[in-house]
């Protein structure tokens, strides 16, 4: 069993579907103070900040700690969580018809092992239909999503090509995590 230090329902679902036993609880970390020059640097700093806050709160003696963060980037821009519907529309239009990279960093820390991974999945999106985009924005599913993007939802029908694991794009590289966990028990 591990401690998932994240309130993400998508990460909850990914671990559940992968058959990994976990307990979900976390303390908050303010990502707004991060200054980064690249998407990978940003996601690493955010994950490290979450890790430090959660290791202080929970440690990893009773069960391994898992912390993750995800960032979306397209056309050289870091696409954070949208603050408004207009912001979400701008963010999504940046991705429309372009390559969008979704980068997930995770830290897995057990009693005897600490592993950091940064994985990336690239999506080539077709141009988004304006009416469908407006309907998605009205529905509010973009709220709280990095890049206002849901590759398992709205964006799915616009995917022309994928390079990488879908789980990475959903916020947790389950395939990599399983390898970490297997090596921890060797």
C-alpha cells in the first residue's frame, strides 16, 4: 500500500484501475510562487514542493509516499489551469491544430528508495470545432485541469497522433510507477 499525496480523482482512478493499493491524503502546496523557464523545470519544482510538504506531514516510514504534478505545454507556452472560461478558451485555442505535450513528474519514496521520474506524452491535435469547444467550455469540465485539457474527454476526438503513455497525460505514469514499485521489493 502507498500514500497518494494528491486530491486528484483522475490519479485515484488510475491507481485503482492499475490494481495498486493506496490511501489518498495530502497537504496543499501553492504552485503560484514557482518561477520556471521551461515546462519540465516547472513540473519538477511543483512536484518537489508538494513532496516536501507531504513528507513533512506524513513521512514514508509506514507506507511509501507518491507525489505527482502535471503541466501542459504547446507552442512554447506553459498552459496552467485556466482561471476563467475566457482563459480556458485561449489555452485550448493554443492547442488546437498543434502538438501539445503533457509532462508528468512523480516522486515515489519508500523507506529504502526515492525515485523521481519525468515522463512526457505528445498529442497532435486536429483543429477543434468551435461549436464543440464552446459547449465544452460551458460545461465547465475544463476547471482544475492543467491546460484546460481532457485527453480522455473533449480532446479525445481531435487526437491525430499520440507519442507516449496515456496515463502520463492523465497525471500519473502508472507504467513507470509499477516498475518503481517492483524494483522496491527486489
